[in-house]
C-alpha cells in the first residue's frame, strides 16, 4: 500500500512554477539534448593501458584496500574457490540463485538464496558472488545484482565476501564502465574496498557494517574467450 | 551538558551572529585542536589524490557544466525524474518548505505505524530539523552513520557536512559511548569504538522496518537515487527495511546516468581524499524481492528555487556537498563549524545559509571570510564562492542602510557624506583640504598615524595608517602640466 502524495497538486505546481519563472526555460526535447550534447567532456574517457597492466593495477588497488586477491584461470576457478573457502575457516555460506554448482564444493554448507530472510542470511558466515565489472583506476567492483551476483542483501550481511571477477571485465577508467553498460541497471552497487570509517580522528578503521573481509578471485580469461 | 564544553545553536533564525558565536570556540583549545587535526589529514589526502589525476581541471569543467545544465533545465529534469521514479514503483512528493517535508515524512511513517526509524546521514534532514520533530510525534530516529551516532548519543551538533563529528576526539567519543551504551570498560581505541557502534546498531538494522536517507544525486534519465558512503550503514538502510524514504533537495538532479562518471570521480576525491568511496548504491524505485517494497522520494524546495532565479547566486546550487571548501578555508580551520549557526558551515554555508533564509537571517555569514579564494580553487564544480560572498555582502548592506535605525549610524553617515563629496570635483577638493588638515594633527614624526579618535580608532586599534603625502596627486599634476608648457 502506498501513501498517496497528498501535496501533489499544491506544492508541486508551486515549486515547478517558481522554477520555470526562475530559469525561463522553453527548450523542447531536441534543444535540450543539443544543449546536453554541448557539455564539454575533455576529461580522460578511455584507458591507455594494455590488458595485463590494467589487470595488474586492479589487483594492486584491491590490495591497497586490504582485499585478499588470488589469481587463477577458468579451468582452475572451481578449485581456487574451494581453496579460498577452506582458508577462510568458515563453513556456512550463502549462494546467489545463479551461482554455478561447481563453485559450491560439497565440503561446505550452502544456503541458496531463494528469498531467504535477513535473519537466515545473518546466520551465514560468508557469501560467494560473481561481479559485473572491475574499474582498475579506483579498484572498484561493480555489482548489478544479476542472478550470479545475488540480491543486495546477500553481499551485505555476511562478514566475509568472496567475489569472482573476470579479467576480461576489468576496465581502466570509470567512464569506460559507463560506456560499456548502456543497458541501465535498476540497481547497482560499487564496492571500493571493505566497509570503513574515518569518523574518529580521521583514523581509518576497516569493517563497520558491511563485510569486514573482501576476497577477490581474478580469473585470467583474456585471450581465451 | 555536551562533552565538548558548550552547546551551539544551529538554527539560522535563532543563532547569534558569527563574531559572537565564534567566541566559545576560540576559548576552547581542545576543540580547535580536534578541528585542525582532522582538517589537516583530509587536506593532505585530497591534495595527493587530486595531484595524481591528470585530467582534474577537465573534470571540474565538466562537473560545473553538467550541474549548470541541470539547473538551467531543472523543471524538465525534475518532472522526468518523477515520471521514471514513479514508473519504477516509487512515489514522489513535493515539499515547498521544511514544515511540509516534515509533515509528509511523518504521514508516511504513521501509515506504516512506525515507532522507530533508522537513518542514513543526511544534512538535508538536519536542515529541516527532522529528528526533534519526529521525536515529539512519537517516532524515535536512530542515526546509523558513526559520526551521527556520536552526535546523537553525545547530544552534540554537527560541525562539518562530511565528517560531522570531527570536533570530537577519541576520548570524548569513549565517554559518550561508555555512558550511553553502558560499556564502562570501553577503551578509547578507534577500533574498539567502531566495534561498539557496530554491535549497537546491528539489531536495529535487522528489526526496524522503516528508513530515511538523503540523496547525493537524483538521475532524471532513470529515476534513480545515488547514495555514496563508507561504512555500509547506508547499504543496510537501503536494503533491509520494508519502507524507504529519501529526502532530497530539488537541486540534486543530474540529467543522465552517465553523468555519474564525472560526479563520482570528483566527489570522492574532494570529500574524503579517496579514489572512490567504499560503497555507492544506485537504485530506481522498487525491485520485487530485493530491498524496500515501498519507496518514497520527498523533493524539498525550502528556498532553493529563489536562489535559482538570481544570476550570480545560482551557482550555489551546483554544490555536491563534498566539503572541500571548508577543509581549505583558513577561517573554518580556526573556528570549526558551529560558529556558522547552521548545519551548513564553512564557505558554502556562508553563501547557502543566508540565501536559504531569503536573506532574513544569517546576514553576518557573508563576512565570515577573508575572500582568499581557496574555496573556489578546490571546488569540484567551480562555484565562485568569493564572487557570491561579495554579492551577498552588497545585499546585506543595501538591506541595512535602508533600515530607519541605521540612518544616523556613523558608518552610513560617513558613506553618505563620501557619496556627496565624490559627486562634485570642488566638494571633493574641499573635503580633501579639510581632511588633510585634520589628519595632520594625528600624524606622528615618522609619517604614520598610530591613533585616531572615535570611529577611526577601530582601524588604528590593530594597524597603523600611512600619513598623507605633502600634496595630493591632482595638485602635483596640475603644477607639472604648468611647468612643461
């Protein structure tokens, strides 16, 4: 049930009238997009690095954020995931609905998210997800919350997040990410390192509310596609 | 009693003028030390990350142009945002002023039968004084940003828009947490304090079904809201509750999703000196099965559209609330934020607050600046703050000199006399003649004036004045012309 916007008629009209009087805009949609297109954009939009350098930068940035990064190739992926899960010392994991079954070693307890409650997810010690994109310059991991990346809640509540990132999806700059995904997502989360705060005397402390541990598996798949 | 020693007033309608409000801070060395330390750390981080960015000036140019374009077509983009957000399952409300925004939010909470609400840090909600209003109406608001928890539990006021508790140091935080969370053995290690906040809030996140956020950006193209944060408290509030209310100033809109490629780059570097803030969340309306299933956006005007109408002042609305201006300001560094008597302190506050008050309050703020221009230099969307400060100063003077009580004010009397003298050459020369005679009485043997009586004493109290030369320029010039002929 939604609350109807009671003030729609009065204040909406009043605010829009005041804005129109202030801006005196009469631009039609063609003029508007022409004006938009004339916005100067001389900042760096495309990357300058080769693939190997770009992926190396991504890994370097992730490590600066204290993320744990291991590299593997496609054939070694499932085994690497199992190794990382083992090394974490944890047992109970959440899996997004679309997680491939060979990523889910039977040595561990798996809770596949088919609408799990927050309390149920909170009981799990870790989560494994895929990712949409990596942005090397800032070490950012992008989730568009597909079936492989899971609902927003599954990569949030567990304290330990293992994220699989394919090297072919790593771009150098933020504008390259925006150029790459013209299909606009209904939801997106950009993660640049584990949860942190500097609110007390500007001292950076890791792990406030989000996962305290971010683990990334970089899958070297360039040239094999 | 607050832990930092005094309690400031952050309501611009009630706050004392800046020169008076600043006194308790200037007498509080601990507070000044806390502020200076925090500012130095952020400044250094910002400087390092801006230097590494070769295209920084180009990003600033684009950032300013995107914001200007959005403001010039604000009506169109707001309607577009409303359309898309509504189509995606959200409900958009319009609030002309603070009181209306508070009423709308309360009525949504009442419909949800909410007795508690969790909040992501939003300065806009502080602007409309939402928390005390909700409290009085029986809804307990829980702040979830670490700095905001410190303020809320310690009964402190925000002094910065990005790190609002920067005036509180670790031992003061310890005392606040120990007292309000009942943790007598808590240490003052920031790590332990952060852990205390984490466990204090965990249960709230999992149980409170309603949340309030601000917005860093509203995307017209997709009807999306973007929230940037560091701790994950934002993601918690955006994901766990059943109902989500976003309060956003009408100026927050940007035209397209892609514009975030500029805004996010300049915001993180300017605000916290990071290449990117740890978490950015972007969502359009409601997604079945994921996150809040009721979503409301309250668009707040509260004086903003009147700023839009003015040529020089419009740029104020470009602001993306990064706080780089206050971090770079030599005045803010000495005074901290409370003296500004508003939730928006520093240079941006000095121009924004009086304008939001329609120039009826906070008239002392445009003077709380040395006009050094550091704020303009660091602003990621190139707001020429000194230019707006000067414009507002002229408005304050115009307001004041027309006021009947100021008619015999010595300064305005003097200004009117000067106005008259400058209007006729003979009057000017006569004034000069008598002025020189008068000043000669006060000029020392060294050619300097050290003391002046009455009003003039305000100048010589702190500085000397050069004595006048033997003859004025025009006399010298006239004599020279005669000689060469």
